[in-house]
């Protein structure tokens, strides 16, 4: 992205040194695009920080990983609905090149189930 001229882009991943990570976290509101793994979104410190900024669109790449029927199922993908809820329910775009119709239905079901459970719990 930076190579094609987009400067306000960052990736938060396990390859970052602690100092680089702190730098990005202190400037989250300056970035136009932020690439984050589902596992990183489960880290309390990171989630607390990202909840302080306005997230316009939440894009899930490799969305088939949300489904237990999908290729490369990863449990942290199942928790993305909770993250989306905490971010104020921004627009969601789920991308996958391999999701069958069954997997697509499961992705929608899992995300909606999480949102409905969160909404139900918050009404108590």
C-alpha cells in the first residue's frame, strides 16, 4: 500500500518490535487503513485502544475462517462479531475467495449470533 502512495497505513502483527507497536497504538487515529489479525483484536490492550477511534468499515479478509465448515477454521475469527459490536457496529465487508454457499450462510449466522447475544446481554 505504501509503495503505491498510501502513507497512512499500518499493520499490527507479531513481527513488530514493542517500540513500533507503541508508536502505532499512540497514533491510531492518524491511519486510514489498519491491518490487524483476529488474534491481535483479542488482546485487551489493543482492543481498548482501537475502541477509542472511529472505525468506518471493518473488513474481514479470509472470512471463510469464521465458519467451522470453511477452509482453515480459526477460533479467533468466531469472536470478530464481539469486536464489531465494541466498535459501534461499523459497516462490515467479509471477503473470501473460497466460501461455498453453506460457508457464506454460516459466516452470516456466526456474526449475527454474536451481535444478537451481545445486544441481549447489554439489555439486562
